[in-house]
C-alpha cells in the first residue's frame, strides 16, 4: 500500500453494495427499481433461467395467491384447486427426500399438522419439492398428509422458490431447503 492509497480503491464501495443487497456468492443478479432503489427481485439468476424470453417481465414479486394458483395434489393422487386454501393459514414447506434434516422435520411436522387440523383450525401445508426425480418426490410425499405442488409443475415450484427467496437446490445446502413459510390465504 502506498501511503494513503489502497491497491483496491473500489473495494469498500463493492463491499457496501454486497452487504446492502445481501450478496453471498457470484454470480448474482439483483433487479432494483432505478427510482426508489428498492429490490424488485433478489434472485435474478432464477428469473432469467425460468423466463429467458422475458414473458413475465417486470419480474417483481407476485402475490402468493397468484403464484400458488392451479391444481394441487394429495398423496393419494387426487387433485384439488388452490382456491380451496382461501381463508386458511398456509404453510409452504420447501423440502427434499435427499435432505436428512428435512426428513426429521417432516416427521415432527406431520404430528403438529394433525393436531392443528384435529383442533379444527383453518390450516394447510403445501409441499414444494426440491427432489431430483419424480420417484423420490412420490416416495417422500407419501409420508405427508397435506397438499403439494405437482412435481411436473416446475414453473410454479420455481416461482414459489423465488417468492420466498429459496436458493437453487442443486447444492445440498440444508438450511435453504429446510424451510416452512406461513402465509394467510385471503
């Protein structure tokens, strides 16, 4: 270092931006509103991957009801429309068969879910799978008494991941795939 001069003069500014936008790795792509400076989309890489043509532009957050809209499945294969969630508290469970902490939580969550339902509460859980195959999804989902986004509906699963900031599940980062988000469906 030359007296008073840093070899990396832009580093403090970069670090400040990384901290402000919670960047933890590269590449990262964050969309912001140029006027307000507010983050419109934290995980632009997923957005570009899922919508390379820009058909859903602008890529800001969408309401839960819009993202979840469509058929949901029960573990016996029956289908039900997401509209049946109206008026309920909904737990959105991001999990995977290959994740040991997820499997442990699922056992506990099944018991809690049953007790809450037996008490007559308006409560539902929707499983959003990060499994690597439909067979793994089916095997894991067979242990769950709640609903799921169909495994084949990659677009909706990806939108829910984006809505709640769930990162790419291709890396076994358990803290990212072991999440339950609670939303009021009204």
